[in-house]
C-alpha cells in the first residue's frame, strides 16, 4: 500500500539537526490519521548525513533515502525528492533544519481536503538577522512587481502540494529551477497559510551567499521579461535624450553662435553608456546562458543510490 502523504526533505551537511528532525517527525507521525512516508534527500553532503539517512532508511520502513552523486543545490535536491515521493494524495515539502515546522501538516492537509492543490506557507515573522530579513523582504516585492506570474509574497518552498501538481512539476524539464515560481505557474487552487518561521534548530545556513544569489537570479530571469524590456526602453530613452541634445546644440550654434563646449559632458556620456551597454549585454547573457544549459538536455541530477522501504532500488 502506497502512503497517502510524503514528506520531502533535502539535506546538505545536516547531521547536527537530523536526530532532532527525526524525533519531531516520529512524534508527529504517531498522531496523524493518514499514512505518511519521509523521503530524505542527501545533496552530496560532506559530513555523515548520507550514512545517517541510509542507516535510518534500512531500519525504519517509513523513511527513504535518495543519495545524489554530488552537491546539486537545494532546488535540484528537492526535485529529486519530489520525483521519488510516492504519496498518492499530496507531498509536504520542508527544509531539514526545522525552520518549517512539520507539525503544520494536519492544518495543510485540511485545506488540501477542502480542494486546494497547493497550500503554501507564508512567513509572518522571520527569526533571522536584520540584513537578511530586509533583503528577502525587498527581493520578494521586486520579483512580484516585475514577474509575469503572481508569485505570492514571503513564501518559500515550504508547502503541501497535491499529487497532480507534483506530477506536472516532475514533467517540467527546466534546468534552472525556481520551484516556488514553477508551483505558482502551474495553477489550480492555491492558498497561503501564515506561520512564524523558527530559527534553525542546529548548525549554520547551508545557503551560501553565492547560492542565494543564484536562486534570486533564477527567480527573476525565469519568471520575468522585465530586464529585457528595460534594455529596449533604456535604448529608446537614450535616443530621445540625444535628439533633444542635438537640437539644443544646433540652436546654440546657429542662432546664438555659441561654440559647443563640454569635454567633461562628452566623457561622462561615453562612460555612462558604455556601462549601460555592458549591463545590457550581461542581461541578455543571463537569458542566453539559460538557453545554453537547457539545450544540452542533461539530466537535472544523478541519483547515486536510492533506498525505498528498506530496499536498495535502481
Ligand atoms: N540544502 C541542500 N543543498 C544545498 C544547500 C541547502 O539540500 O546546497 C538544504 C538544507 O540542508 C536545508 C534546506 O536546503 O534543508 C534549506 O537550506 P538552509 O536552511 O541552509 O537555508 P536558509 O534557511 O538559511 O535559507
Ligand atoms: Mg534554513
């Protein structure tokens, strides 16, 4: 019998929190009315996370282990978990560090039963540093204002997603994945659920600044045409300004007989527009880069080993 609901949890160097996570989920599972499995994905950890989840999955049949061949990053680890999850009704996506309380499953499940395909968690409060909070706050608002889909504010990957939506996600071949955006793009009935985000139960953030920046880029360049449109508009604006300037110069020369001056202004204009051109090239490059990686058609990730119901598969 397949479970009704799957937890999918990507883990990267999380051996410190893992025992706490398992304890919380075990306690929760005893109280749940539906059958549940837990898919733990090791994203090429350098500590002993992989060994720990292998042991667990061999001794407790409710836990499964998916080991990736290297560190592919959170979004791809999550994708690997989603395609391995067997839950027939819905899949609950949470982080491994207990910032997303697994105990919200019954509340999310109620909404799922009421006909919502996606129940996404919305952070009311974040227990994180001031700078990080401000950066997140600004990013989500910028993304919302320039995106062609209506990505909900202050919500991450923490969500309960119906089987039919997960099936669509699994079929989407996008290489640069921004799952919260893809989830929104799919549609059906979606609803937010407010909660207070805890701080990490143990260890440090596994999202380096570089990884966070990559995620933000994927959000913007995969779900917005704004940067490209901005370039065209800037170009138009520059042409308009230069025409006005040209007319002004001609008037000065032929009517007032002033010789045009302003070496500094000339230099300024050249430097300014060289910068604008370089940035424009970079923006186009972001889109080209995405085409480049996509056309290669490489698999999104490689699974090294998979243990389902205490048996090694594949
Ligand atoms: N994670 C992952 N691969 C990575 C980085 C992070 O699978 O390369 C996992 C990590 O173990 C955690 C989740 O993604 O379960 C969210 O990461 P983290 O809590 O470090 O991010 P933050 O909450 O600081 O943004
Ligand atoms: Mg975290």
